[in-house]
C-alpha cells in the first residue's frame, strides 16, 4: 500500500462523470484492501469492489442516478460521494425533503488530508443551496464505530440504528446519522 499524502495539498470538489466510475471503484478497492489489512472484513468484505458485480452495479446506479462529486487532492481523484433525494431501500424515508449521502469512499493514500470532510461540507452546502434542511447518511456501525465517530466530528448526529442482511453473513450493523442545516 502506498504512503499517505501530505495534508497540506489543495482540495477541489468537482461534479462526477460516468467516466469516473472506474476510478471510484478503485477508491473502494483501496478501502477494502485497507480494511482487510486491519482485520475489519465485515464492513465491505474481502473482494475488491471492482470485481464484485453487485458493488459495480450499485456504484454505477448511484453515480448515474444521483449527483456524484469527486474530491481531487492536488488534481488527483481522492474521494467521492453521491447525493440523492432519498435513502436506499433498507432505510425508511422521512416525511420531509432531504438529501441523502451514498457511496462515500476515499483512496486510503489520501487518509488524513481532509478530502472526506471537504466532501461532507460540500454535500451540506449543496443541500442548503437546494433549500433543504436535512442531510442524512448511513454507515457501518460495527467494530470500533470509528466511521460513526467520523460523521459525528463532521456535524452529524446518530438517529436510528439498523441491521441489514448481507449475503454470506447474517447481519450488518448500521447507523443512520442526520445533520440539520
């Protein structure tokens, strides 16, 4: 695995394009490799996402059906997320307009550079620009809950917990988080 980048580079957020999908799958592959090296295989499994047809289909669906964004670090794609108007089918919608964050991932080479936080701030700004006051996201809540803590540090508050069915596993612990804008 490559060394992390220095944390004083320039971050730029741009709209994602269909041709970014292979790069985004590479970000997920990097994250899976890192999670496996940490012994944390329940979040996204052990197979690179670029080799998992379900993962490729999900990334493609969100990327082409939502509003994808890419955080570039010194001109290199480093992280991604997609905004939509609703959660995935495993989360109950709310009774008000919302924006929902899907497929947030970063290339682990950019750990500690602020690209994830920059994307979350951009998602909040885009949500406000649309005149919407609720931004939600869900994430893996197992193991050490570091991912939940990351969202909390970025202004989100835990809402409901959930358990998702995962092929080859009996359950996947999840957490929905919300941010009022």
